């Protein structure tokens, strides 16, 4: 039992870190450009498909992943320059509609290029093993490495935002956009960079999820809505909030799905527990979101100056 | 900015013309020997009812609800689940579909309306996703695969909904009813408060209106009308599945409202017809129709915000010079 709990907690941590990679990009783009970007999930999907393609060409998972990141960054930057840039001053409804259009476009483009079937991304030998995390407890190496990469990115983002000049501009942009423009910062370039960074983070999440889930059309949408839940819980515009909330959501979702059936069996008979558990466990995180809305509508860690 | 609605404005005349044509449609279909037209347009009418309900809160109330398709699913599932238990009476099914939708709208609206702006968009989307997964979780009623309805709602000997033309006219009458209801609501004192809270909520509160309650009432009424459209949709498809409330459907409804012209009495009618016609025509040109539709949508958002209704009025204005 304790072994199962450990395994499921690690799985929850892993889902949480993937969610964080998406939510961080979303919340940065929202905090700085005031843009609701539904098409963020498309970058997740494109990252996965590009990684699968490049891995096929180069015969190497690592090379494929390393090529897919700048490629998706490029896709993100082009999208920003062609379409999203004009949306910053518009109201949120316009942004929702236009990025909704982008999703339709990207989904169909992926179907046109890669076909409707989706693509698998095979793992290299050294990652498809498992390691002994405790005596006699083995855990897949690949899932552990997702956790490692996720944590590393979180640290990288922390250093980037808190300790570098670019991060200073990002924070300044989040609290007062007009002012840093007036101070002579090329705000357009900053926006493009931030958007590209968000796209690359989403792509990283997508390509890491691809070996487990296979790359599929529309794969980014469910996880996008989950990352909205994360952002609402964490507080819009706050990376720290996104990190904490992502871990909470990932953990509750995974652990709930794994243990709720057993837990319900304590109160209900077997048949009722078996039917109620999947429904309730898929609702858990939304209930959490509802509770946060009642108790702390601004989220756990509201960004300063908002 | 809200001009008093003139009955003879070009967009209203166009709407009246379209409604007359819609009333004659089954005759055209007969003449052209293409009964498929009736099916296609029934679908349009049902979506127009859903869009009309969304227009009440989105267009007039400024609430960007990204979860409106959830009521289509809820209304549909009420009909489907009752039918699967042998309850076919429409007098029971439809009011219950509306009542359950109202209940969901009340709970979800009470939570969502505590927030504004972008939070509201994300939260309505998230709750709709929750309801979607509830539908997937209904294992006894088909889960992901959905539920086939073997008998349409029955209204005794009064109406035979299995007759496609009768069903078409029922939808048309309900659409006209929904358009009229929303129009009257918006013109009423309630509607004034709703519109006022859209332009300046703080001021409305300052002069003493508890706008939260008004907005919540609007949210629930919109949910009820949309729940009815869900009951119609279940009858139309003779099938319900979680796909009816997929989040893309909610997006489509927003597109219809904006395409037709937000906050205009007849906009949802134009919007739903135009959206589904474009979808139908594009999907005949290419299987990959969304690759054209997506960018088209972006262009409409960037350059034609007023929607189709304002287009008619603009043409009129230009003609008058």
C-alpha cells in the first residue's frame, strides 16, 4: 500500500510538473501582455508532433527533442508576429475568438500534415528502463526524468525571472506595461520573446508527454483547460502560484483517481463505489477550484500590482 | 450606444424575411426533392435557439461564458435518460430538461459570477469541462459512446415529432419564441440593469442595484433556454453523447453570437445560419475545412466586429448617404 502511494504521488508530481510548464507560459503571457491565449495547447501539440518527426529523422529521442524546442519557439514567434500582436489591445472576447480560430487552424494543419492517426514517440533504450527508488520498488526512469526536467525548468524560470535583466523586464512589464515602454524598452521585442518562451515551455511539456500518451490531434486541449484551473487556483500572473497550484492539481487528480474507489468502498457498497468513483475523481479538481473561488477569489498567490 | 430598436431597421427587416423564408423551407425542400434540407435547417434552428440564449448573457450582459454548450448536453441527457427508462412524455421531459439546466446554471453561475473578465472565461470553461467528464462518467448511459434514443418525445396526438416537418416547425416556433422572450427581457427593467451592469457595474451598484443577483438571474434564464435547445437537439439526433457539450461546441456558440452581432435582437439568428452554412459549404469543398474556417474567424474578429446584423444596417446607412 505505501509503495502504491509512493508511486501514485510520483505520478501526481509528474503530471503537476507538466501542468506547470504549460501554466507558466500561459500565466506569463497573460500577466505581461494581458492576452488570453487558448492556442497555448496547440504549441503543446505541435511540440509533440515535431519531436516525433525529428526523432524519426535523426533516430534519436534527445536530438528530436532538442530540435523540436527551437522549432516550436519559431512557430510561436511567427504566430505572435502575424496574428496575436494585433490582439493585445483588444478585449478578452476578441482574444478568445481569435485564438479559438487558431486552435481550429492548428488542429487541422496537423491533421493535414501528419494524418489523423497521431504519432508515437519511441523511447531510447536508456530511458525505457526502471530504477530502484527504494529497496524492491522500481519506478520508470523516463517518468523520473520528466520530474527532473520539470524541477530544473522551475529553477531555471525562477532564476530567469528573479535574477536576470530579462526577468527584471518581465516583472516590470507585468506590473506596468506603459511605463517600461516609456522607459525606452523595446516592448514589442519583449512580448515576442515572452511568447516564444511560453511556446517553448509548452512544447517541452508536449514532447515529454508524447512517449507516454502518443502525439494526438487535440492533445493540448484537455491539459490546457487543466492549466486554466491551475492558473485560477494559483492566481493569474504569478509563476509561484502556478507552480504550487500545478503540483496540488496534479497530485489531487492522480491520487484521487487511484485511491478514491477504495476510499468510497468504506462508505458505499462495491457497485455504487465503482460507478461513483470515476465521476467524482474527475470532478475533484473542479471542486477544489470552486472552493478556492469561494474562499480566495483572487487565487492562492495573486500577482502583485494586479 | 444602445439605440432604441427600430422595428423597420434593415437588420430587423432582413430577419423577418429570413423567418418567412424559413417558414416556407419545407415547401422548397419538397419542390427540390431534397428532404435533407429540412434536417440541415432544423439543426440550424436549434443552434439559433442556443445562440439566442447565449446572446442574452454574452451580448447584453457582457458575460463571456465559455461553457454554454454544457446546457445542450444537460438538456439532451435529461431527455435521453428519461427515454431510456421508458418515460417519453414531452410534457415531462422538456420541463425537466429546463429545470435541471436551471439548477446547474444556478450553482455554476453563483460561483463563476464572483469573478470577472478573464477569470470568468476560464472558470466557465472549466466547469463545462467538469460536466463533460460527468457525461463521460455516466457508464450506465453509454459513457463516452453516448446513448441512442429510440423514441422521440411524445406529445400524445397533438404533435408527432417523428414527422420531420412537424419537428421543424416546432423548432421554428420555439426559436421565434426565444428571440421574442430575449427581446422583451432586454427591453424590460431587468434588461436595463443587465445592460447597465455590462457597461459599468460599479455605477449600477452605487445607485443601489444588487447587480450580482440580476446577472445570476440572466445566467440562469440563458441556461434554461439553452437546456430546451438541448432537449430539441437530443430529439433531432435521436442520440446524446458527451460530444454535444465538448468545449469546441461552446466556442462555436460564441462564434455564432459574435458573427451575428452581439447584443442585437436578431443577431443570433444570422449568426447561427451563417456559421452552419459556412461550415456546410466549406466541408463540401474540402475535408480540411477548418484550416480555412480558423483564419476566416480570425479575420472576422480583427476586421468585422459588428457582425452580420450591423453589415445590413451599414449598407442601408451608406445607401442613404
